[in-house]
C-alpha cells in the first residue's frame, strides 16, 4: 500500500511538472468498480473545483 501511494505521488509530481495546464486531483474511491453514484460524486466534486 505504501509503495503504491509513493508511486502515485511521484506520477502526480511528474504530471504537474510537465503538464501545460493545471492538474486537479479527485478523492480516491474505495471501491473495486465505479458505479453511477461514484461517478456522480466525482463529477460534482470536479464541477465544484472548476
């Protein structure tokens, strides 16, 4: 788990360094598959941040 979190942090840092646009992050969804409510919640969070 710690190794995965570290890899994700490194990927995010690399993306932020190289992206020409701002990078937004969304909350992690602790579910093996995204359902409609999960996607709706992520969409609402994204809309709020934009």
